[in-house]
C-alpha cells in the first residue's frame, strides 16, 4: 500500500509510453502485391520477435526471466488471488473460492515453518511472498541460514514469486538503507535461492506504481538490480485516492495499471500485480468487473486484490457484490490454468466478510491494454503452412463493454507466435507475442483495444498470425469487423 507523498496523494496520470505505439508497415500509395506484403510483414514480425528475445537476455543475462515466463505457460490468463493471513485463509477462501495464487507478507524473515504449517504454504498454490531484513544484515551473511532453509524447503509444482523488501522506495528515501546496499542484498538473496535448484522460485521486485508518475521524481529503473538478478516485476497499483483513502475514484485500469505494463515491457521482464484495490464500496463491483476483464488479457502473470487490514480497512471487500465479482474471476483463472477455455466477464456466487494481511502500495497513471492465449492439445509438426484453422468467434462484434472476439488457431510446430491486428493501411494497432509456444491450439480473447489501451474505432481490420522458428515461418490471416456500439 503506497503511502502519501509530501502530505498529499498524487492524481497525476502518466501518459502512454512508446511500448503502446502503433507500428506502420509502409504502403506507398497502393496495396502491395500479396507476396511482397507477406514478406514485409513476416520480416517485421521476425525482427520484433528477435528484438524481444534479445531485450530479455540483455536485461536479465540469465535464465531467470525465461523460467518466469514458463511459469505461466499453458495459459495467458493471470493467476487471480488475494492477500491472506494464516488465520483468515479459510474466510478468504469462502469469499473467493480456492485461489490459484495468494499474497503473503512476512514483516521480517520468513518463518522456519513457512512451507510446512506456515502461511506461505497453507494454500498449496502459487504464492507471492515477501520478507524483510536490512540489507546490511543480508550482506553480512547473518541471515544466510534462515533464507537457505526457506528456499531449500520450498515446494515445487507451482510458481513461487519471492520478493526481498517489497516497496523499498520510501525506506531508501528516508535513509534507512542505501539503494546500492539494497541491490547488492538482492544479489545475495538470489544466489541463495539459485542454490536450491528449484525452477519454481522466481525473484520478484515489487515496486509502487507511484514511481511511474512524473510527480514522484523517481526513476523506477534505478531500483532494478542488474546482471539478471530479477526475473519478474510485481506492481502495487492503486486507482486515484485509494492508497490514501482520500476521495477514492474508480479509475479505469488502463490508467493505473497500463503504465506498469508499459514499464515492464520496456525492459523485457514478465510482470504481475501484487496488490490492487479500491478504497470504497461505492461502485466497486462494477469497477472490479472492469479491472478483471482488463487483467484477463493484460499479459500479467498474476493479480492479487489487497483485501484490507486494520491499517487499511476500507480496502477490504466487505460488500457481497464485489466478493462475487472477484470470485467469478478466480474461477475463470482456475479454469484457464487447468486447460479449459474461460472468457471474461463478471460475477459468481460466494460467502462472507474477511480481513487480510499487511503491506503497502500506490496511486498511479495511464496507458496500455492487452490480450492473451490459452494452449491445449499438441499437434504434430507438418510441412508447408503449419498455422491452420484460424477462426474468429464472432468475426464481427460491437466495440464497447465486454464485447470481444475469440481468436482460435493451431500451430504444427513449437514456435514464437505473433498475433497482429492491422488497419487496412498496414498499421499494426495491437500485437500479442507468445514466445516458445508448443505445437497445438491457441485461443486468444481480443476486446478491440490498441496496445496503449485505446478502444479501436468501428471499421474492418485484419488479424494476422505469424509463427516463426528455426525451420522458417508460417502465417494465416482473416478479416475482423468492429461495429459501432
């Protein structure tokens, strides 16, 4: 939960960044011959794919990022969950159902029984877990035994997004420790985690989305350790007024989550939302529906609602309508990550009221939107054009609300897949990349947004699939019509 800065909350919004910028394929007045046009499109997609991979390797310098990406393989719908404390896990489960991920906070080092009888392992699911210790203590080696035990005893079979000292920005600004010591301590923590040889452990830097607001005066990248230390970015992102409970507003998700997506993509790191929430029950159910639908196709690995604590009681989901909405999205997340094919929307049924657990985060800014995929049955590699069965269901939809189409196709070989939405003049208005996707079926819901979160105007567009690997490339295309709502 982000604290107020300089005595007042910020309402400044960050404008969309270049990651959401349209790309234009040159046309020179008239439509290119099909052969030339496909060569240009495929070549550009190949360059984009290669650039994305190089960006990842440059930033991370290791396999951390690729492992984190593979943690969400099989579905691009995020793992949805909630903050929990051990004593209220049962209540939270009654509210939202069995969650595929939970957010757990340790105010100090992790408990010795964190995974066996402790809160971190209590849900038997993926977890976003943070702990704290002064960087000087970490660097001295005083905490090595505790952290080694924590990592060595961590389970396998689901992602563990571990975070050393989440939201360090205010502590550094207050002089409690230095930025240099913080980043050096992260390196030691990750070395201890790597020694456990557990591929499900993912180093996750959790920052405030406030860092992305110009008024913060911060450069968020300055908190990012180099050398491939961090595999995943986590964001604590709040709509205007909710971090301070001063006139909270149901800010659209593209405004306060979009900048986090753009920032993450700018450094080639996978991302998720470790906290979000609205500090008023007024209009919250509708806002939760909007946020849930946005997240469904955001490309995020995870999203956890901050369910309030004594310090922040107004963030608790005490209203049944909001509980039902989030329970519905949790159910969709479970279905998608178990291989079935959910679509976005809203509520489901549920139970009672609950408290939660500790943390901190922010208010934010504007930009990006998304899209996504779930994978299924594998197909054998084929010769020739191995992108087959491309369909849109429906091929026409009215832009607005929860209206969308579902893009479905198959690839015959493991490949880097790019799904592009183009205007008639060749401008790419939305691109969704699926790196190293196994052969089989892909299903991608598309809601008619650009890469910067702006809804497309009514018109006819092209959906182009480009799949590339060491054997070459394959393509498929089909028209999409978006009508006026």
